[in-house]
């Protein structure tokens, strides 16, 4: 039976799917499913590597063991370092030199992520984690899921603002599945990947987080849930928690700064990359001999902590070693994230702090309750998403009665990190690489708009040494409000406005070059909007600037008008405001 394309009922169905954005709900749902499947596959691969390489028994996690053969601790991370170097050496030529992560993709490229590059990044992360390096798989979860969502969106040719949301859907589904938390995954999408929350992107991100959560349960890969509830909450507890938050913030800053300093030091040594990787692997392996808790992301150890706690001295020891191991792992060049590592650090710090408070005779929460608080505080300080980390901690520990306490703790920590350090770990690394990215907010319009895209051609120039009488004669044939001057080398030499010529007619033999302004204030083709606006900020009111080939080459390429720059800037700001408030998508519904 043939389907009639003109059937009115079929037209209604098409209108429902495409005009009412039902199709986008389906894409968001599928992105969440892909996120959960990615999490399950990567977890299976990582656990398989751990079991095979470290001879694990049963379903235990590497960091949850009390003992690992010292030879395994030394040689397996070192083999992983060599393997990672070989992968980069032989495969790196086929991939981008600098792979954009999900924050960078949403901020600079409108949600466009390379699936090929993302799989390459995921392979490096899996090698690092699978061979015992002290980093997590969370960056791989989100990268591959968001890249798949981006690919789906581009296949269906959806608009840029929706593509950014779909990238957030992939990441939300992955985090929701990985941490058994719908709200944690959803707010990771809002805070980290989109850097905005509005009533339009809310349903799509939530659908993705829910589908990821449901799918991981169907696959049997959901993590455990613990029940940590305080007996009661008193006013004094809020003050004690604030002190704990400050301590966690300081530890977080030390971890982030330490990783950066190690990376800078390795680069300054100018040694082959493999030496740094092997040295870092040996350090992590050496600490793994002392305690396996530092190996891998820390899932197993954190579950031990949340299940029944650990001794005070052991907690202090592991907190110190894990902070060093994670900083070293990142600093020497291994791939992975601090997501779960930061939660483990926070949980361990909570055990330490809780025991100290009890020793001082202060009646407050138990060490396990402080462990739940520390998970949210430390991860929010390092990762940078206060609500997402708070919900992850609440959902993992079922400690919903502590919501107000954890909110206060996270606020204190976030403010402290921002005031002292100024960045989360992701944005700090962007800052070090020279990228002006403070969040995943879409600034692609600002970066794509350069002097070269706004400049107009120059069709009339004058010699710098011409006397005014000859200039006036030339103006009889070329009616110009602005004159562009060139020197003997045919390079830019300044601007002269027509009004300045008539104001100086008494100096009839004076050379026009003596009236020139903005001789050294020029634009280069790659300058962005902010740099162009700064260029117009001088004592002259002339609304024009010349675009030259480079700072050491003043060959004239074009001319830019200040009004064009301001108009384009206003257009970009208006679009960003509409994206933040959801009004742009609202009109499309």
C-alpha cells in the first residue's frame, strides 16, 4: 500500500514532529542513551584492563584493594606510559594537534565536535586509567557522548543554538549514568556544558539525563547508593561546615596549581615527552605500593569510605598521596579527569576533618556525614559546577536532609576558590593556553568576527610627502572624507580627515603627512571585536582604522569603520542574551 504524501493526517504528523520540536526531544533522548552506553562500555574496558593487568579477583575496583603486588605497581603504570607515548607518536599525525573539549566546542565552535578526535582522546584516557594512573574516565564519558550527539545534530542539520544544547544532552546523559544521578547529570549540562539555564533548554537536558540514568540501570552498570543521614542539624554545625569548606577550597587550589606547576616544570626541562610520562608513572606506582587507593580514579576506595569509613591516620595518608598522585598524573601529560578524583579527595578530607572535630570534643556531624559534604565541596571547587556537584553528592549518599548545609558549604568553597585562584580547573587550563574562555557560553561570534571579515577595500591613497596644494588638486577628482597615506615603501603612513586639510589651508606648502593621525594605531587581520574596539579608544574621534598585513608589515589590506564594529558587537550580544533567556528558541517552537 502506497503512502500518500498529501494525506492531511500525514501532514499533521510531520507538523507535530518538525514544527513542534518533537524531533528534538527524540534527539535529546537518544543522546542520553548514547551517554549511558558510552559509560558502560568504558567502565567494562577499564575494569577488564585492571583485572587482566593487576590480577584483580571478583568485581572489586583497583583503588578499593588493600594490597597490590609491588611489581605490578611499578611496571604496569610504566608500560602504560610507554604505550601512551607510542599511541601519540604513531597516531597523533592523523588527528588534530589540539583537540577541543566540550566546553571549548560550545564556547568557540558552536557545538561542533570531531568524533574522530574525541575517540582518540578517549583512547588516551582509557590507557591512562586502565594502567593505574591516578585519573578518572569522566572526561572520556562526556567527550565521546557529546561528540556523538554533535554528530547526530549535524547529520540532521540543526541550528547552532540547538546543536550546543544537544552537546549538553550527551554530556548530561553520560554524567547522569556514571554517577547514578539525574539531577547531577542535568545540572552538569546546564552549568558546565551550556553555562546557562533557561526554561527552553531545561526539558531537553532533563530528558537526556533521565534516559542516561534509565539506560545504565537497564544495562546493569549503575553505581551503588549509600544512606548517610545526620542525627540532627544544629546552628553551630553551619559554622563548623564553613571552616571545612575553606580547608577543602585550599586543598583544591593546591591540586590545580600543583598540576600546572609540574607541567610547566616538565616543559622547561625540554626533555623528551616519554621521560616525563615514565617518571610520573613511576611516582604514581611507587605511591601505589604504599596504598592502592591512589591507583585509578578512586571509585573503589570512595565506596569503602562511604560504606563504613576508614581510620583517621590512613585517611590523612591517602589524602596526601592522592592529591600528589593526581597532580603528577595530569602534570606529566597523562589524559583523564579530576572529576571522581576530586570526589574521593573530598570524601577523604571529610573523614579527616570529622575525626579532628570529634577529637576536640565538639558535638557535630559524624565523619561519614563530613565525607558526603566534602565530596560536593571538593568537586565543586575543582570542576566548577556547584549545583551539579551538590546533586551528585546528595543522590549518591541519599543525604537530602543536609541540602541546606551542603549548599552553604559549596557556596563558601566556590567563592573562596574564585577570589583566591580565579578559575575552575578547566577554565584555568584554557587561561594558560591563551584561550580567553571563562565558561561554555557561546562566544563563537566574537572569535569568528575579525578585522578581516569587517574590513572594506581601499581604492584611493596619497603619498605621505605631498604638499597640501597638490592634495587639494587631487580632491577635485576624488571626493573623499578620509585620506589614507602611504610612505616611500608603499606602506601605511597615517590618516588625514578632510576637515583637517581645510583648517590648515594657511600652510599651503605644508606636507600632508604632518597632519596625519593614527600612524601607528592599526589593526591586523586576525584581531577580534574586543581588540578592534580597543583600537578606536584614543584621543582622536576619527571612526576609521586601517587593517595592515602585520605588526612588522604595514601593507594596507583594508579599512574598518567603528560603526560596523559596534553594530556587529551589538548583534552578537543580542543573540547571546536570547540564547541565555531562551527567547531565540522560544520563537522557533
